[in-house]
C-alpha cells in the first residue's frame, strides 16, 4: 500500500448538539460558534498540508450532511459520515475504509485541541516509518491523535471512552499486541468552561514562518528545533537547490519544504505564496528566535497602526567589537526603523501581498521592502533579540565586513544597480 490519509473527526456545529459541556458558560449559540471556529482552525492548517497532496485530508462528520459540510468548508475536501456505533467503532471504521483504499499510513485527529498543528501531523507520519502506531495523549487522559499503518481492530474495543484512562488503556492494549508505539507530547483539549483560555490563547493570529535556505545544514536544525511546535503557526523552508542535507533536516523538524531558484527575495515570495497565515515572519536559516517570539509578534500586531516590525539583534558567540556592532544595529532599528533581514522581519500577510512582496533583486531586497512597508504604517521594534551566527564577520573580519556593508548601503541610496552591488558584495565576500 502507498499514500497517506489525514482523517479529521468532527461534528457539524448545530446549536444545542455540540460542545454541550461549555453551554452553561457560552449558551447554545456560543457553544456552536466555538465548535465552528475550532473546526475552521483545524482545517486551516490541514489544508496547508494538502496543497501538494489534494487527497490527503478526509473530514469524517457527525450531524449535518455532506452538502452542508461542502457549503461551509468547500468542495475541495473528502467528506464522509462517521457512521454508527460508539467513538471507537467509528474510528475503527475510518481506519478500515482507508486501508481498503490502499492508504499506507492513516492518522486520525479531532478538532478540539487548539494547540495541535501541522507540525504534529508531519511528525506522526514520520513516526509511522519506524513504528506501527503513533499516539498523541491529551491532558485529560484521552488522546488527540492516533496513527496506524495497518489495521488493528483490538485497539478500539473494550475501551471506556470519555474517561481519564483512554490513553493508558490504549497503550496497554498495544503492548499486549506487541505493537511498537511512538507517543507525542501531551496537549490540552477544550471541553469545559475552564479550558476556554486555552482556545483564546491559541486562536489568535495565525503565523507563517518562512525560511529561505541554500546549503544550511550546519545551522538550520538549531533554528527549527523550537519554532516548529508553536501553536497556530506553520514553518515553510524554501530551498534554493541545496547540495547538502538542508531539506532532510527541515522535514525532520516538521517544516514544509518548497523548492525555488536561489534568490532570497524570490524564495521568500514563493514561501509567502504558499503560506496560509495572517502574519508572515521571514527568518534567516542561521538566526534563532527567542522562546516567546510568537506571543511578542502577535501582541504588537494587535495594534491596527502596526504594519510590521522586527526584533533586536545579537551575535553569538560575540566579541567586544561585535557587541559594539550589535548596539549600532539596534540603535538604527529603534530610531530609524530600518531593520535588515537577519532581524526576523514580520508583516501582515494582506499588506505583504498588497505591496507585491519582495522585489526580485540580487541584494538589498530587505531594505527595499522595509522602505515600502514604512509608508503603510508603523514598524514595531521588539527589544528582545534574535541570535544570529557570526559567520558573516569571520571571513573578512568585523571591521572590513562593516565597511563593506556601509559601502553597499551607500551605493544603494545613490541608486547603483543592485546587480552591480551584488557583484561587489560577493566578490569581496
């Protein structure tokens, strides 16, 4: 068998019949609205997975009808009713039918885990290369994801569904059956009024992190190690034809890999054209974001006057001279609002498209974009730094590198053609 299938289990958002345990807090209509929003949240990242595999996603619904589901979520997905029986019998039926359709790996998820992302699903499919089963435990004792590469009916029998021992009982069954299991990180679902802050925190603006690469195997794994697990986000690595293991590393960390011609501006535009976020964050492959970057970006972007922004900048390992350069970079960004690309530039997706993205020029595409962006709103400066590699300063040395960059910058403002500047830059480099 070949092929993969992501099965999404959900219910049509009919008032009074969904999210019944939050009705005391939200009312019938509010609970239905929550259900609707959570399904749309799940489908958003699921569709980002299916762009290159149109038949990847199948929605198994309860209540409503296929017509109602298509009118609501669009006709580009596969819709099937869940069928009869308890939740275990319905899940078993979904797996069985997909294996009969020659799907080699099937992963099933629910829609009430707002922290669940495309990252977890990619990791689940990868885990099925080495394990017979993958499972994601939820904090309440159930599970939010289960994946198999062969049908095992016993896993769905004699389980007391809806209790705090569902995950443990399923793991115990797998052990008795001799099935190799990979467990993912625990996530929290939203079932009760006290769980609503989890949804409120995760349902803010969706973030697309776009990383252009070319032979970056030495740095990319550090960059991706943390960011791939951020809720309400996706990571797109746009590779310009690497000859090393850049693409493999990106896939191992759950990023979506796209190929492009090797031009940073073009690569970032290609990534943006495939991205589904409300906010785009453009990140260099040798730059590490701070732990709370997602919260910081979303917080400043709630201000309607903010068009985009960047972070402070830090080099590690550093030196006294590099520390001085850090101060000048951060001074320039704070007072002149002129960040460079290695400061993790972020922007509203709608505005990025309105501006036409980055210009296809071989150098200074970041400065050109920022100059255009400043005309449409304020630029935020997040004073928590990103940490970047000192490699750009190691070949020529910090002093010569700074002088070269100043000459490039001056040439740009004197309207020297970017192609000529690029020849000078890369020759001296």
